């Protein structure tokens, strides 16, 4: 049986103060800042994984999050 891969999209943009804001569009409210675009993306990937792990631990994710991937736009 073939498993579907859940892809989370990351959007990153630079704020006027120079910081980068990244968010996972499929996970409402999951966003964080970084000093660079790469740092913001690394932080949001880690936060996204923690959110997914918490949902899996509390049976809130269903079986569709067995394989996940991040796509940085």
C-alpha cells in the first residue's frame, strides 16, 4: 500500500526591520522569526514538527501524517 506524503508549505518574508518571518500555511498560527531567511525556515520546520508530534500524540492528526515534507517557497 502506497502512503501519501503530507507536504507543508512554508512562506517566508522579510519584515521592514530586517527580520524574517516564516509560517507553515497548513498549520494555522504556526509562525516564527529568524535573523536570516535560512534561520527562519529552520525554526519553522522544527516548530512544525513539534506541532505535528503533539497532534499525533493526542490522536488529533489521524493517520495521514505518517510521512511529511516541507516545501519552502
